[in-house]
C-alpha cells in the first residue's frame, strides 16, 4: 500500500466516522437532551454515565472510555493503554486497535502520540463508527479532556 493511498484511506475513514457520529449525536441530543441537565457523573466500576437534576438521576448511559488528551503534555492517550482506566470501560477499544492493525492506521495502534482536542474528537468518531456507538461525551479537567462513547442509553425510572 502506498503512503498516498494509506493517507487517503485514513482521511476517508475519519471523515465518514465524523459524519456518522454527528448524526448519532444529533439524534441523542434530540431524544435525551443531554446538554440540559445540571450534573453528570461517570463511574468506571459500573461503566455508567448518569445525568441528573437536583441530585435526581434522569438519564443513564453505558460507556466505553476512548482516550484522553493532556493539555499539559499535548498528547493523546488511548484508554486501552491507560492503566488507570478500569478494564470494564475500555474492553471494546481492543476492537478499535485491531481495526487499526488490519489497515495499518498508526493513529489507532500507537498508545500515545502528540495530539489535541480535535484529535481526541477524531479518534472518538472513528471508535464510534467501528463500535456502532449511540453517541459520545467529553468531560474536561484541569489537565485535559476525557472522551467516551455511549453504547447504550435509557431514561431512569424512579
């Protein structure tokens, strides 16, 4: 495979994946209005992301961590290479890595590389497409961003 062909295939994969996730995000936001809740909380042990108002859970989603961007080191780190991420919320990322290995997409197979929040979204888009995710979510901290996929979502019945 030539470098030009590989680059073209990678760009096409990212573009298709971003269109896919944009459509899924639009559907998710329309159906569950995730931007309207006062609070969100993710829990690695349960593998869940919960949205709530006044301490009352409204929506609960099953999640997979994709990776993180450090604004301190300007790097992307895949969740599959991050020992601080619970295996329960990163086990499906091995399929993303395998997809990269099959196609020689080094961005999917190198554990850590120089990257920013745009790279984080692009990797999240590709992972979402490969795993047929319902959507994605990003959280922010002082050191950077954590990207996750929503693999299932439902209203909490109180």
